[in-house]
C-alpha cells in the first residue's frame, strides 16, 4: 500500500485545488470536446414554471427509465438505458442552476438539489412543480464544483421529509429539512463543510451528512435535531482543505446501521454511529473514489474517478461482496455516481465528474460479468441518478 502523506504536499499547490481544496478550480472540460455546454453564467432564481395544463402533454415515462441531474445544463434528463434502442435521451426538465443530487419518492416525485433550491419534479408528466428556496444564505448563485447550494440529498423512509446538505462557501454546511406535504423548509441544522452526501438510518431516526472538507460525518436526530460529529479520516487530516484524502459518499448498511465510507480504493471505513467508533477494511481498486450504493443483496458498488498520484490506477467501478471480496471493473474516463437495478444485475454509473475529463453519458455495467460495459447518452455532465 502506498504512503499517502505525499499527496498532502502536492495538494497544497493551488493547481490541485479541485476536489481536494476549498478554492475554485479552473473550468472543467469534457472528455469529448463539444459534447457538453460550458458552465452557465450565474442567474437569479427563475419564476414558477408554466402550469402543466398549458403545456403539451409528455409521453408516459416507462418503468426503468433513468433520471439524471445535469450539472452542466441546469436540467434533469430522462434516459432510456436499453441498448437495443437508437434514442436514449427522452426529454429534459429545467430545474435550476447546477443540479447535483436527486432522489425520487414512491409517488414518482423527484427532489433535486440545485444551487437555487430543491426542485420538485413530477416524473410522470415531466414537469417541474415548484422549487423550494433554501433558508440558508449561500451567496450568489453560481456554477462549478464549489458553488453554494444543495449537494447530497436523501428521503426519509416514510417519505414525509427530504434532507438536503447545503454547501455554504467558506464555512460549515447546513442540513435543511423539507416537509414533502407542504413543500416547505421546516428546519435547519449545522453540519460539516461541503456536505457531499446525505443518508438516512433504516428506521428514519437519524440523518447522516458527510462533510467532505471537514473530514467528518454529522449524525442528526430527526426527533430533536441534536447532532453528533464523528471524525472520519483514515489518513489523518494533514493538509486540511488542501488534502485529497477526505470522505465523499457513504452508504448505510441495513443489517446493522453502520456507515460504509470508501477512501482511495484502499480503505473502507466502517463507522458505527451509535458509538462513534470505526474500523478500517482493505480495498483493492487503488483509485480516488466518489459515489457509492448498495445492491439489494448487500453488494457495495463504489465509483473510482481516477488517479491522484502517478502510480494510482484509472477510473473503475468496485463490486464488493458482503464478505469483502472485490472485483474491479475498468471504466472509460472519470465517473461520479452510481445506482443499481432492483434485481441487482445492472449498475448505472454517471459520467459527469465534478472536475476535468467528465463525459455526457451513463456507463451501463452488467454485474453478472457476462456483458461488456457500454455507454448511452445522458444529458450534460450528469451527476446524481435514480431509477424510475
């Protein structure tokens, strides 16, 4: 295993700010020039959309359609992943500046974390119903990796609340609580810095916000909104904002409620939120890692974005069994997030990485290993993803 402390010295150089630090990086470029529009200029919150009744009706959205947040186009896009079809993008809906994470409830309503607020989209009619502004002041509406506004987002098990991690540039983030019936923010709770990911305990009693730039996870009690913070730093916190070795995404293991946080394709932190204690298990991909999810059988899927040192390996998808054995599937270029089909046989990995080298599609991975991965077009720089 490499000695990772060498990264700290590299990350202190301003050109490596990116995912590591807290200063804006240079504009990202797509893997295929011309495929995606550049970052849009800052814009004020848009007015409420035209009522759906005055718009042409959208065709029915087939079961199994993918919904992605287009970080590069201020929209969500509906995607047909079937390789037998010639056309994969089925349409888009404007949601707000630089959408990041999204979640879909049992009624087919999508909740999308944008720089301007939480957009509410009816996936059946493909219309934006409203956009809920944040209670927290996040500064001017901007685009790019360090923009203020919503990042990670999660839905309560009973569907009554949505929890969104709001990035406040230059200081700690905030967890905003949205009532899904009234579509209003009903509470705000301080959490760690740049909350990349938000997860909920299986029983809905706690919410977990992963603070990327503060090396921590904040547990929020959903009843009294009290918080506990746990440092998650298997490589230490040396380098501070300049470090690459920070937590990104987490998943909650249903069997015991522990959080699984992958680091660099080398270490998997298993955090018990009841005690705050954690253990570390080895991983094998040897690459910088972001998105993660669990298949129905407990298989952990982790997206590798590519190297941060010259001897790191390239982008990949780690497929890790509950027993800890791993298979690493190489990917073509950086990717960001992942979801998995209900039967656990297919993974869908978004290509809209938050830094340079992003793509404008989804890589479809057959988890049985019988078929080679293939790509389908999917909007502009897609990050968050869900299956309808």
